[in-house]
C-alpha cells in the first residue's frame, strides 16, 4: 500500500530518475514532470499529497507558482530544491511557504526523512511576503553556509532568542541583521550595542537608559537601547564582556519582560527580540565565575555557530566576486582575479575570516591599477599581513605574564568589594591547562607519547589530565 502520492518536478531527467527510484523504494507513488505547467495542473486538480520541485523550470520560476499553490491548497507540503544555493533562495522558499528547502546536491536519506516528516505533520500556510530589493547579506554556497541559511529561514517568523557564536570577522552582526531585515520585525528598529566598546560602568545606562540626576553627569533623561529597539530587534554583541551586575539586570528583563531605567522606579514593559553574539567561550567564563549560567541558558535558546572562513574555503571565489562588485559600485575599477591567484587565497588560513578577505579585496581594488589581479600581487599582500601578525604574536608571547597580571586585576575589579568564588587557583590552572594540552595534542596529531614529552609530563599524568579535563583526542588530525 502506498504511503502517499508525491508530485516531482525537475527538468533534469537524471534527477527525476534517481528521485523516482529512491521514493518508490521508500513506498511512495511518484508522478513525474519536467515543467511547472503540468505540476500546477495536477495541484489545481487536487492531486498529490506532497510536492518536490526544482526552482528554475523551463516555463516558470517555481517561486512565482508557490503563492498560487499556498492559496489553492494551503496544507500541501512543498519541498523546494535548488542548485542556486544562496541565502536569498532559502529565504524566498521560506517566505513563499515551502515546507523545506534543500540545496543541490543533497543526501537522499535526508530527503526521504523530510518527506516522511512532512506527510505526518503537515504545516499550515505561511503568508507570502513582498519581494525584497535589499542586497544579499550573506554569501556562500558551501554546505556549512547552507545549514546557516536553512536555520535562518526557520527563525524568520518567530521571536526565539538566538546566540550567535564564531570567531571575529565571521559575520555575526550580518546574521543578526538578516534575522531582523527578513523577519516579522522588519518594520521595527534594529539596534546594536557592543559590550566591549562601552565602559563597564556605563553599560547599564546604555542598555536601560537613565533618569535625570541618577549619576554625575546625568543632566537629563536618556533612552536606553531597549527603549530604542522597542518592537524590533536588539543585538547584544560581545555579550561575554558584559559585567556581572549588568548581567543580573539583563536576566531579570528576560525573565519578567520589563526593566527599570537607572535611577528610575517604574517598571517598563519591553517587546524586543534578542540576538546575542560572542567570540568567547562562555562555558569557560561560567567556570571562571565571570558569566552567569542562568543568563547563558536564557540567551542560548537557539545556538548558531558561524564557521570560520577556513572551514568554507569553497566560498572564497563567490566572496571575492561580491566584494569586487561592491567596490565597482563605489567607483573603484572593475577587477578580475587569475585562477592561480585564487589558488593562493584558497591556501591561506584567513585568521581574520571574511572581514580580512573583504579588506584585502578592497585594498586590491584600490591600490592596483591592473584589471586582472595576479598571484604575485596576492602573495605580496598576504606576506605583509603575515609579517605584521608574526610581530604581534611575538609581542603576545613576550607579554604573557603582563597579560595574565592584567587579566587578574580585571577579574578582581569585576567583583568590586567582594571576592571571586573559592577555588580560583585551580580554576585558573584548568583554564591554562586545557588549551595548552589541546594545542600540544594537535601539534603531535594526537600522539600522547610525543605530547607527554613535549610538555615534560609523565604519560600516566597526561592521560589523567586528558580524562579529568574531558579532552577529546583526535589521532592523525
């Protein structure tokens, strides 16, 4: 007995054949077509329990058909496939009511699983929205970015709090803006605050506002970021740098949905979506007593990790083209890049991630008169970056003791007249031991004998520390 009838539309005969075989083996009845006209005819006649369709069809773009499908049969699940794997493809699929978006190529087992879920839990219609003329905020066709696009598409029509993590330069604010600009709060304000850029004694005033006379220099009432973001999105960047007292007040806002200004007494209701971001290990800060665990769980409702550029190097070509196009719109000369020059960029590690790549491309567009960028020019620029980085790294090593002293001074300042929780010595040892052992294991490709020799430890002692610190050893990495 058939599990249901699937309408499959794709102009590629090979794809139709493969999907037909896989779905038939899974117990479904499949009807095949190579055009949108036939697909719409079947749907309008009430046929099919689920639709799987490519976006670009010979006669019509399926995104133009989806609103008609949702109007005629609002509960019919539609799975959209596309080889044009951009952020906007995922967003358009979500906005027009697709049940799921799958970038090509995809895993057949994943498709079968999605089909089963869609047929067992049909979704109501989603209201189509107007075409958006904004520039695409996120670039990349890699598998890692496809996962980000699909997650963003699912988050657009709700207000769940999102915690974006990732190295500096990976685009955390771009993600926050995309959630706002393409979500249901797009008509409200988007307000960002960087915790690391504000003096710690002013953060509460910046967040919640203050009343006249509440502190020295408060000459009048001032609105805070929560008030400015009312009805929209508040982006809390570098949340790991928020002082403890401000963390306590933020937790109260998230729990109760209201706050008071500094110096104020009347509670103010708030209606904002919170998106937080950090490049720090918040779990480590929690162990050090520098970040509240209960606040972490309030913020980490939907965790989203942005991959560093070295994990999505296949996106570099698209990013370079994108940044050159931006430069051209800003009046810079149009540029192309030689294939061997691109190879040089693919081999580079990009410690500054997408931001570093953008800076390099802009520099190339502005400083080099030639229309085509060569590998020698790329190598010259990257060598300059590496030289600066090496000097900075040497200075960091020389100043390790100074940095530790500064860190401890700041730690004690965080607690004011109080002291940090007991066990500071062992917590600090753990914080130093963990990255030291991890880095040493990585350097020896997981060889514990060599790692023990490198660290000057007994092998049994190293094994015990690996177990106690819950370090995952990857051999041959």
